[in-house]
């Protein structure tokens, strides 16, 4: 069975600090996809990134970066120079090619204080 | 604009009163799903559909029904809602070529009293 663990329930930082959100996953599949979604206070789910299991290159998009380490089954998300607008719940999710669903972690609530 | 729409966005109802939450997508996607989001549990899949007239159970299907008579619509039906179905519900759709890349609707917040 697939499983995604986001051990950090809530993180509070001050604006301009860097913050890393952890994600650890379990799957028996060799081909799978990993995702991060952002859920701002308004409630919608905002897609951030999709990464397949064969691509272990780290990715950077502006202030966001992702570190995928297959050896430790982790897909961590770092926000550099955090801003108040980054305050949200962040979900890590996993999908394999056989299922038609995403397995979500329980989410990490990030509070960025001004 | 490519989107998934859900109606209603907010609903308060009473135990046992049948309700339907509608979901529609305009991207011609084959796959559609329903998820519920509960605190501390993330999102869990209720039902999914791989195409018209093809539906299957997800992880938490008890108490729900779905139908897929048209490609664009995938309504979620609660025949006899109970308080434990109070939750935030998301509909999602995805294309055949990338079934895992799901486009989510805005969510429906349901309260069952």
C-alpha cells in the first residue's frame, strides 16, 4: 500500500526566513509520480509540481525548490525568503501508474509572520 | 477557460436528506474523481471514473454514490447524509495520457447536522 508522511503538522516562521517542508513516501512501484499542492486559506488546491520517479534532478522555480532523494524516499520542498502570501497548507502526494488516485499526506500548515 | 466547477460551494443540510453535489469539467478529460478532505487526514479518494458509464470505488466509498452518464459531468450523491460526512469535497479530472495529473475543482464545504 502507498503511504505519504508529512511529519510536520504546523510550522511558523518569520518573513524572509527559509523553510523546508518534509515529505516521506512509501510505494512498491518502480514508476510513480510525486506532487506538491498548496491550499491557501481560500480553500482551493493549487498545483505546484509533478515529478516522476526516474527524474532525480532537483528543481527550482523562483523561491521554490524541491529535493527528490529516491534513496531515502523523500521529496522535500523548500521556500526561500518566505513571504506572508506563502501561508497555506501544503500537501505532498504520490501516484503510481496503476491507480487513478493520488495518495495525500496529512498536510503541513505553514504560517509566515510579518 | 479550462476548469472544473462544483456546485454548490457551501451546503448545510440535515441528517437523512438526500443531496447531490455536481461536478463538471470542460477539458474533455476521461478520468474524474471525488475526494474528501478531513483535518489531519489529507485528501482521500471516494470514487473515480475512467470514462462514461465506468466508475469504481476509491478508498472511502461508503455512504456515497456516483454516476457518469456524460463525459463532462460526475455528480456525487449522498442518499442519506450523516454527520460523519461533514467534510470538504473536491472533484478532479485528468486526461487519459496523464491520469495522475489531476485538475481540482474549487471544493464544496458540506455540513450535515
